[in-house]
C-alpha cells in the first residue's frame, strides 16, 4: 500500500494537469466525444492519484495492453474479455437496458456469437452433432402486455460438453448454434444441449491476470439467446441452470436471479415432447418465457449492430 500523502502544493500541481488535459478537449466538434474524453481523463487521473501509481506499474499496465493487442484477432477478442472480467461489459449492459415492466433481463453478449448460424424450423436441433446431453427448450415470446410476438427471431448458441464453442475448434464446423422464429402464437421450441460450465479463454494476458488475483475463469453453465422483433428492444441474454455451483461466482458477473431456470432431468428412454428417439439417452428439459420491452426504450446497440438481416 502506498501511504504517501502529497503536500498541498503537489496536489495543486496534479489538479492543474487534469484541468489542462480536460481543457484540451474543449473544442472537440463532437459534443459527445468531448464529454466522453473529458470524463475518461478525470477518472483515469483520479485512479492514478488514488493508488499513487508507480512508473513500474504504469509500464506493466502498458505491457499488459500490448500483450492483449498481440493476441487479439477476428476470432480472439482479448479486450472484450478484459472488459468482461472487470464487470465493465455487464455495467454497460445495465446502463443500456433499464428495467422495463417485467421485460426479461439482459446479460453479457460474450465473444462467440456468429452472424451466420443456420436456420432451423421450430422443434429443430441446434446441436449439429456437438457432444452433450440433449435438452428440450421451449417457451414463448410476448410483449410486456402479455401479447404474443409472432415471427420474433431467436438466435441461440452454446458450448458443447467439453466446454468449447464450435468457433474455438479452428476448423469450419458449425455446431451448437442456430436461429429460428416464433410461430403465430409467439411460441418456440428446439433441441439443444444441457448447458455445462466452461472456462473463458484463459491462455492469454487476461487469464494471467485472473491467476494473479486468485480468480477462476469458469463461467456458470448457460445457453445464449438474442431475440429481436419489429418495434421491440433487442434482448441479449442467457439462461442459467438452477443448482449450478458456479452461479455465485461467474467469471464475467453475468448471472441474474431471474435468468436461472429449472432444467429437469428426464430418465433415459422416457418419452420426448416430439416423439424423437434419443437412442436410450437421458435428456433434460427447460422452459424460458421471454418478455420483450418496446424499442422506444434504450436499445442494446452492440446487439443491433450484430443482428442478422435475413428476415
Ligand atoms: C460467453 O458466455 O460465451 C462468454 C462471455 C464472456 C467472456 C467469454 C465468454
Ligand atoms: Fe457462453
């Protein structure tokens, strides 16, 4: 701990620097950019002053960011991962998805969504042969008055039971992801995999950081959803598995009580909802009823930007 207390003259010098830097943005033509850069300057300087950052620590921080940059490419997004483990992603989700009635809560997007997940009919299978225990997922999409939303686009994606998303295998497989649409009554259903826990990518600088502070990279078991419909706020969320021991220590702070669902175990050989023969395997089932807020409320801009356009 750095217990040095700066003199009044020293404080004045530090504050003068902040005002000079803040002032350097005063003529920015974009008012929002000016606001963001001035606030960022104040907060960064406050941090440096609060911890009395040493020059070695500053250099270590720069080296960390350089390493994050080196490992980042189209498939690996170390800076998003850093934002995730610092809770900044979840704070941004919170700021941009204010509670609206009983609309379903949003959570972190994560790096494993892809634009081109295959289309499946209602009742279809998203697994693409990925290993894991089959799970029947069904529910409805309604607005906050309870009216069904027909034709809502539902993107779903998940890791396999070995803890990997298809895109992590480095071949061109497509598995554990699909998109489908609600029927005329706002209902949907599909076969997926029973979610299992997995670590966020931890072979880079963010993994080293977690290690250094004694934090686990594990995420609570979950299944991702992104739901969009005309005039509705796009919902990016997951459902979690009740009873999962990682619920209270998810590495990216994504768990919300309202998103924890019962995944009920079904005995091997028991009858399936659509009569599908699972070859004597056990399976699970869950229900997730989704409520969308109207689009006039703040939207999740990142999700909007990444949303597919094939319908
Ligand atoms: C995910 O759930 O896919 C995820 C979220 C944040 C960081 C890494 C993975
Ligand atoms: Fe995930």
